[in-house]
C-alpha cells in the first residue's frame, strides 16, 4: 500500500505511451489481431504477456541503474556499440513519431470538427510544450488524468456494443472473421512496433520509482493493455463486416450505441494522440538532459517546434515513412530485452546445479 501511488504512476505512463491514435481508433487491433479470426484472442494473450514481461524488465533495469533516460537501459542489453546505434535510431523514432502525432492532431481536428488542420497541429504543439515545461511531474499528471478516461471510454464502448446484441454474437469472435496467416508473429510485431516509446518513458523514472513499485506497475500496465485489447478484439470481431471496412472502427462501434458517442470517441482519439506526443517529447528530452532542468525544457520544446515543418507532408505520408521504422527498431530491442534476463536465470541455475546447491 505504501507504494500504491508509484505503481499508479507507472501504469499511467505505460498506458499513455502505448495507447495512441492507432490503438484508440481500433485500427491497430483490427490489423494485428482481429483479421486472424479464431487466433485473434491467442494473439492478444501473447501480446499481453510480452507487454507485461518487457515492461517489468525495463523498469527493473531502470530502477537498478537509477536512470533518468533510456541510454543506460539500452546499453545494458545491447552493449555500448550497438547501444549507440540504437540510441540514434530511438531519437529518430521519437522525433519522427512526434511529427506524426502533430500531423495526426491536425487530421483529426479537420475531419471530425471541420477546423483547419493548422489549428490541431498548433494546439497540440502548445499543450505538449506546456506539459514538457512542467517536467516529469507534468508528464505524470497528464497521464494520470487522461489515461483512465481513455481506457474506461474504450472499454465502455466495447462492452456496450457487445451487450447491445447487434452483429455477430460475442461468443463467435473466432467465427466472425475467417482468419489465416501467422498470428503469433503478428502479435510479436505489434509489441515491437509499440516498444520504443514505452522504453524511453519508463526508463526515465528509474530514479524516482522504487524497484518493487516499478515492476508491479509495469506488470499491471501490461495486463490492463491486454484486457482492453481483448475487449476490443471481441467487439470489433463481433461486428464484422462493418468494423472491417470503417476507417475508424471505434467510431463505428460508438455510433451503434448512440450518434453522440461517436463525437466523444473522436475526443478520446485526440487525447490518445496528445498523450503519445507528450511521451515522445519527454522521452527525447529525458535522453538528452535530466527531466525538469532548463536543458530538458529546451530540448523538449525545441523538438516540438522542429517537428512542425514535417506536418506539411501530411499525416498518411508520415505514417508510411516512420511506422515501418518503429517496427524494425522495436525488433532490435525486443529480442535482447526478452532473452537476456532468461539467459541470466539459466546461467545461475546451471551454476547452482553444478556446485551441488540445487534447491530442494
């Protein structure tokens, strides 16, 4: 109970970094899970285990190193040489992702509310800069407020559409879509694609969160992510083909309950963009300077301003350019993050057995 607040902070940071526009819109869940039909829920379970495990590994390492940025964590798993390469790639991913979120804000504001795209871009830039100016405390506060709203709204929409009884029966999740392909690889790719930003954010709190609370928060965050994703899989699959052809599947589901709820879902998608932009700006700035310092503010706000010209390329073009990089970069991290702790356990077990100290 003593560290419950710290656990909650880690959960909020983790969920805020992963639940972006792609997750909240339903497109990521549709593409990586629902389209695999009967294997959608096993894929979701695999992703849940990976998110919980990898988050715990990152927080356990970060608290042990007392880190304020991700470089030390990366070096621990990749070594200094590969760590330098991964450091540069991560900075590019964080900066590119920030540009994508700014452009995405413009696209959502224009499409859903009829305002000029520049209004969405500049509005997000100002709000993100204000949060970065507040330092790590600002990042935690924003996520602590917005993340529960996002999760509860998304889960509520999914439960509402499942209970309303339209479309396929919820029990027929595997039957609604024929499926096919390598479901377990899709689940692994989904986790790798969403890995860089959470690593950058979670590694930044290594000095401010107790080890046990950090690991518990990461495990809880992974389980909540998985539970929310499973609800989305069930709801999206139960209402195929409508969700399969809708540009924003969650708006389609929300509109089934009540047209006004689609407007609320649009706001949730924008809030998901906001928390992701904050995570990216914070992760980048925290790598270059300790959070809360003048240099941290300079790098964070400077990155936001530097990313503004990229939004002229347009949201779809930026997604096509940067999102494949997110996946490849994530794979470079996923393998050592997954295997290094297991290899360490295996070595210790062999050593214990060799010297006749096998437990029991």
